C-alpha cells in the first residue's frame, strides 16, 4: 500500500517534493542440491537425519547404512529423492512450516533391510528474517536521497522521522518486495549535517512484522552534503 509523504510544514522543511511505486516476486523452490562426503557406515539399520541448518532450508542426510534409500518429504512442499552410498545428503530451499521425513529401502537394496530410521522428524523450518538496508547519496549541496533495499518476499513500509532544531517531521515510504526504492522519490532530504533521520520498517503482512534497517531498529543517520 502506497502512503503519502507528508504535508505542509513537513514537505517545506525537510523535503523538496513527492512521488511513489512497486513490483512482485518469483518463486523457485524445492530444487535439491546433493553432496557426497565419500564416506559410508554400513553397520546397523539404515538411518536418515532431518535438520534445518538455517532458515527456509531443509537437509536430509543418510548417516548410517549404504543401500539405496527412497526419501519422502511431506509438508508445505512435497519432495522426493533417492540417497545412496555415493550421494548421502540433500539440501533443499523450502517454504517455512513443519515437514515430516520418511524413508524406505530403494531399488537395489536388500529386501531383508529393516525400515529406515529417521531422526529429527518432524522438523520445523523457520521463515528467514531479513533486514532492510539503507544507504545515502548526496545529490547536491546540502541535499541527498536514501536507497532502501527490501530482501523480503513481502512489501515493506518504512517510517522515517526527520529531526532538526528540536522539531520532528514524519515521513512514510513503500519499499516493494525483493526490490530497491529511492526515497524521497522525485525529491531530496535536507542533508547539511543538522538533520537526523530515524528509520523503522514494517512488513505489509498479516502480523505487521517489524524488520530492522541496517541491523538496527530504529536506525539513525545524520547525512552531511555541505562540502
């Protein structure tokens, strides 16, 4: 949702104009990347271990045994693969949520093999929390613009409070999902070393999730383009 930039004293004091914009996201999930550590442990029952090494990532490793094993993953995404002595793990990028991993001896394995043991299932994959970033660039003497980058798959709203001489002026800007926006659009912030800008960000999701800017919330900056 596009919000305005302020009016009256606000626009006249810290900005020199106004405007807006926004795009969308593409999704390429569920593609596996296999790894081979070149080792196998043939003793005991075939065993798989399910884990989430980082946010939005699911890993299944064949830790014990060596006959081929068929791996079945059920959850927000449904995945299938085969692991064996030469291909002992797979890591997927997946949507957040709970995943159940099961396995059974695959083609080429002995019919006498017991059922595959799966440790760590079900596993909860967390959504990544990605901070926004902001950089400032001078566009002229005493003025400049911020470039805001939103790496999340949801649009964000950035609130900026400009302070100078004891007075505060609020601004609000949309930053589209997985995109970069220049603010203020079609205008400049005053940047003579006397203005301090405080940034906070909120995702436009159902929970209005807060996000840090440059690793801080709020993030403050006092740009100076007076030289």
